[in-house]
C-alpha cells in the first residue's frame, strides 16, 4: 500500500542554517504530496503542497519539489529561525477516493539561537 | 471563522472506563477524519465520516472503537473499556467536500488521552 518515509530526527540546527528534511514515498498512480507542521500542543497545519510531478510547493520560506523519478518530496529552507522549531510531517493523498492522507512518522526540528 | 474544535483537550481515564472524544468541524465542512498519534510516531488514519455515514473505517481497531457523525452535533470517537495502549493524541480533521480536488485538511488541536 501507499507509504511515506521521513528522515529520523531530531534535527538540531543553529539559527540561519540551511534545512533539509528528506521524504520519500511509495504509491501507485500519481499522488499529491504535502508537508504539514505541528507546533507544540497544537494540531497540524498545512505548510505546502504539490499535486503533480515537477511542481514546487512553497510557503514561509520553505520549499519542496515533487520528484517523480526519485519518488521524493524533500523539504528545504535556506535560513531557519528559532520559531521554525516544530515537528514536520510529510504526507500523501493517494489513489483512493476517500481523501485520507498517509503520513510519515514526523521529523522534529530544533533550532537554537 | 472558528476552526476545527476538539474537546476535551486532555482526558484521563482509568483502565476499563469509556472515553468520548468530540469534534466539531469547521463551519460548512461535512467531512470528518480521525487520526491517532502515538508517542514518537506519526499520525495513523482511523476513520472517515460524512454526515450520518461512515465512508472508510479501515484504520479503526475492530473492537472497542466506534465513531459517528450525526446529522446534528459533533462527531464522536468512542473508546470502550480503555487500556493503557489507547493513550495517545487523537486528532480530528475536516474538509468541505470530496477531496478528489486535493483541498487541504484542517486539523483540530487534538485530545490527549491518558489511561492510568
């Protein structure tokens, strides 16, 4: 079945460092891909999405490009801030028509001043 | 425009008791999804409901768990005879319509269930 694999955390960076969180997926057909962010004690918020191959999703300085050839959707940010500390989830919406999302296990990002 | 509202935020139950988790979707949303987040794990899909209908319950444990989304009122996730392994954060999400068009899910802040 469909699945999502993320790099394990925690990822610890200094402020203004470059961020990459790897995400790869397995799915039949052409899934849509998402990144969600979860701040402490809160629910998930959509960060960005891409619905077809070679699309680039971007928001708040974060970017991810849908790479069909490598089945990847890595999250990047050029200069992280302390306020970016959170848990990041990669997810896919697969071929089922029920609309459910399949999530990766999440990657904790800690940014130190 | 209120978001997805879940209550209670925290729920403590002793083994064997029942837990009821409530979710009011965003205004105008008629589709509700329940997910469970175990410690140090990602979110696992449990069930997808529309008003008065269960559409997909492939992620629900076969016993003790049930969900409903009545015509009036919130969606309810019910766990009977709770065990310690049920301790987790339970998240509800809603969307306005069939997500074939990839409209995003809107999540609540979750209910954190602790079974003692």
